[in-house]
């Protein structure tokens, strides 16, 4: 699937998960009620993380996000992971990224901010923030907006970040499993999971069915989240 579809799917699954992780009857002491700011920050992180598995693609749009830096990174990740849609398109990769980002956010906050900068930049490029044929300008725009996003989020309690990153990666893997090539979900086992609902990447089904459904779903869940938070605050004051 295209980067825009992956980013939208990441935002959608995050907004859908927020009410679930707040349920004490399901999670007990591990339940977490998030503020509107935390929900918004989580949506940005999850949308960006939903692009992360494609860092194995040396010649994709994602590789050009930050110019030579991401080009070299994607090239080596692709070699080490076995090529496009191999190791990085698996449950193991999603879980590993979740734990790694949680560890950095908990113990090495500056390293986490650097990773957040990267994740947001990938998400921006994924949703189509670029100037066609003008890579330097596109990279500078990505950098500027990613820096603004990091600054806006750096004081927010991001204790949920590991979950958001893992969820975003899993959303990407699930989306690519809907295409004929599928993904090695249980990597390093070689079997690929394929549910070919989307016959062609960037085809009519993805453009006119999947993306509109994701967009409407995000709008509905975002409104519900905002209204729910406002209602909770009103009840508390009352």
C-alpha cells in the first residue's frame, strides 16, 4: 500500500485503541486514560510509525525524507533485513520497535526526541508532503515541520509511546497483507500471510475505497474522542 494509506491506518487504529486501553475492567491497573493532547500526540506517533516498516525500501519516497541520511539508512536496513517486505514487515519488528522506543523515552529522552523527529518526518513524507522533483526543498520542509512537532510534544507525558509505535507498525503489516505479495508476519519463519483484498497498490480499490473509509473513520473517532474528553471534564467540574 501507499504511504498515505499506511499513515491513515496508523491514526485510525490508535484512535480506535484509546477507549480500549482506558477500560479498567479489561486492563485493571494497566488501564490508561489519556488527555486530548496525549491522544493527538499518540495519533501523530502511530501514523508515523505506520510508515516505519518501509525503511527497508532503498528507493522509495520514504528513503528521500531527510536526503542522504535516510537514503543510506534505508539502503542498509534493506540489506540487513533481507530486502523489501521481509524482516521489517513482521510482528517481531513491531514489538522490537515498541520496546526500543519505550526504553529510549523512559531512560534516554534526547535519543527519543531524535527518534520522534525521524518518525514524524517519515509520516509527513508518507502522507505526501514533498515538492515533486525538488528533493532538497522537500527534505527541508520535512525537517522544519518535524522539529515543530517535536517541540510541541516534548513536554507531553508519552509513557504510552511504545504501544503507539508497535501498533503503528502492526497496522502497516496488516495493510500490506491485504495485497497479493503479503508479508512474512511470523518472520524469521518464511511463510507469508496474504489476504488479497487490494489487488494493486495505488489502484482503484486503495484510492476510492480504502482511503475514504480510513479518512471517515478517523474523523468519526476523533470527534468522539474530543467529545468524550469534554464530557468527562464537564462531569468532573459538576
